[in-house]
C-alpha cells in the first residue's frame, strides 16, 4: 500500500535521505501502524509530536490503509494570550 508521510518543521530531518520538501510517499505492507512508520523514520521515542491521519489526530497504534496521508507535527506553543505589555 502507498501512504504519503509529511513531517513538518523540526521533524523534517527524519524524512528519508533525498526527500525534496516535507513529504514522501512510502510503500508499506498491510497492517502498518502510525508507530511503525515513526520507528522506521528513526524518530526518537521520547520526542513529542502530533500524529494526524487524513486530517484527524490518531493514536500510535492506528492502522494505516492505502491512500492515507500521515502528517507529523511538533508540539505547537505560543499564542498571544491577549495581554498587553
């Protein structure tokens, strides 16, 4: 099966060598989970990130299917908080 994998911001360094941009299409065996892809990319287990499949946050054990788009985002921080200095 083919799954598009997108790694944004600081996670882009974990895409396979030679990848242009922030995404790559991988050929994966049936039964592959989000966590299987994360391990295959070499993303450290202690690194925090969001796992999104087809626009919906999913757990590490979520099974991917042909045509899925897996997006990995580092945690977002910041915001205005509405305070004025």
